[in-house]
C-alpha cells in the first residue's frame, strides 16, 4: 500500500498554487515576518513563517509553521495563540485555517475596542460606535 505523503518545502515549488493561494504560500514560506492565521475556533495563531506543506493522498493538507513566542501587544476578539515555549514549531491542519494575513503592521486595539464591531471596522460616532 503506497500511501505516502508529499512534502513541499520551497516557496518556488509550483505545486503550492494548487494547495493554497499563491501569495499565502510563497510569501509565508519565503519571508520571516509576522503573519496571522485565523482559525475556525476564532483564535489567531501568530506565526513567523511556513516551513513546509504536507499533502496526503486523501487530500489532507498539514502546514508546518514557526510560531511567534510573544504576541507583542497584538490582540484579537477570539484570542491569540503563540508558542508556549521557545520551541516554536507547530503543525496546523489547513482545513482549520479560515484566513491568513500579515500581522506585523496591525493596529493594536485595546481589549474593549477589539470586541466592539464599530471600532474594528474603523467607524466613529453614531449608534453602536465606540463610547456609546
């Protein structure tokens, strides 16, 4: 029974575009930056880089990442996941990733503002806005 997994560990591997969006795969593998993965739980996993992508014959996609060890003031309504130890390597099932984004230049919101839809959307004043 040949049920071997395929591993992609280069940002230049053209197979990446078949698995996930091109910018997501190539940029997050090539750059050492701060990225966020919004998980299906509502939490944001902060990562520095994707190290490899593993594809099973059944279509399961696992992503090896290097997590950040500190949130550095970043906050999210559902919570933030960082590595609990200096050993920051983790594997994520891509089926549980709802969105991926750059988080290095994200505006850090106070805890109460992060939970206020108007503040997150950048609206000011009016009903439902911050401070009402």
